């Protein structure tokens, strides 16, 4: 096995090149997960043992804490990340941090026990990276990472992915070196105007294009498992028919330099680069953006700022109750007098 693929077995390498994802089992412990999620229910303002308080189906929580090093928290996952991206020297560790920005899927009374929705009919299909203009070689999101902080059973709200969607997205981005802007589950060419972009022939609708996909996979697993997905993987939240709390995060991994699909030696390609080239049906590609790379301030920033303030208020109130009562003040959060 080549040194650049360390952390991965030969079987995992082949699987990733074929399917665009790999699952790293037991990358961190249940004890680590319990400690990291210790304040989650207080922050949500919900009771884990009373579903009547579960007033929101899905919540994308803001970040309070960040891990110092992923390599320390989940070394097996970090080694696999390094293996997929061609070496630790290519990774921007400052842009590859995990935080407690939990994505909580609690389902609804209406979806509990309901017939599962066919994956192609889900309304949340998208490609991650709402904070930058997308190019085929964008370094800002080099992998989509999904650490599991709860057990996820089939029909339990796990993320759905469409492995054959990688081919569609890769070809679209290769055809648009001017870059595309993520906008409400769509891509629009960066040179189009807001007034008419939905009529632009270059407009891409994730919800329409997903109908062309034939392969769908539901991400399930146990606490501590980590799914590592190709950055162009189309994916969607699903309906939680079991109403067992599903808790994940989806931290990005950033590169120091853009992907390079035209390296001198084929052995220098990372697995992600090899998978992208395979999706395009070529051995190499001299891709060059035709516009300047730039960041975007996503709408979620303002939303999560307000959520952060509300969560901090709940945490302060909890501490005040703990100080005054010295008893259990929230199910699952026990204090000592």
C-alpha cells in the first residue's frame, strides 16, 4: 500500500474509488461522545425523555466548543482523512476542526412510524460548502466528514447519499470554470445575475438532477463511527421514522492548496483527485478557474448567531440553578450538592 494511503486498507481504497465514501468504525468512544454532547439538550431547550418538548424536526446548532486536534480525539478518522487527501502536509489543519455544531434530527409525530420516503423524493438534496464559490478544484471543502454522536438505525434519520451524483457534479463544475454559487439547493454560475439566474441555461437544481441518480445509501452506524465522503457527494437529511434522537456534525476539511488534477506523476494524485478524475472519465485534467476565488457569507451565520445567544442564556440559567439547588436540573445533566 502506498504511503500516501496510510490509515486505509486496500479494500477501503478500492471502495472509495468506486463509491466515493468510506466508513471508519469506532473512531472515537461513547465516553468521548457523551462528554462532548453533555450540554446539547440544555442548549436545545428540550427534554431528551419527553418528546412533547421536541418542537423542531431538525436543528443545525451553532458552535460553542472546538476540539484542539481531530488527530487526538479520533486518530483513526484523522489517519483516514490524511490517506484520502494524499498526506498531512496538504491539509490545512486550522480549517479542519471539529466543533459542537450538532445537527439533531428528532423527527415529528407525523413521521414517526410512517412509510419511508423514497430517497429521490427528499427535499434536502445539496452539495456542501455554502461559504465559498465552487470550482472543480476548490480547497475549502476537500472532504465531507460525518461523525456519529448517536447510534443511527435504518429509518432513523440518517443522512442519505447518492454516490453516482459525484459524476454529475464533477462534470458540471468542469464545464463551469467561472465558478458557481450555492443558492438554496442549487448552483448558479458566478457570472449570472440574481434577476434572471433561474432562467440561465447554466442553472443547476439539485432537486431536479437527483432524479437522474440510481444509487442511494443511508448512512447508519454506531456512536464513534465517522463517514468520510467525497466533497462533491450529493446528500440529504432524511425523515426520522423512529424518533430516536439522531446526532451528527459535518465539519469540513480544508486544503493548503487547491486540488491538482494535472500532477506530473499519477502516483501523486490523492484518492479524492483520482475519484474526481474517474468521475470525469479522464486520466488527468489541466483545470484552471477563470475568475477569482472568493468566500461567501451564508445566510445561516445570522440565524446561528441568534441561536447561539439563546443557547448561552439557557446554559447560564442552568449554572444558576445548579449553584442554588445542587440537584438534577435537566434530565441527563446531574449536579452534586
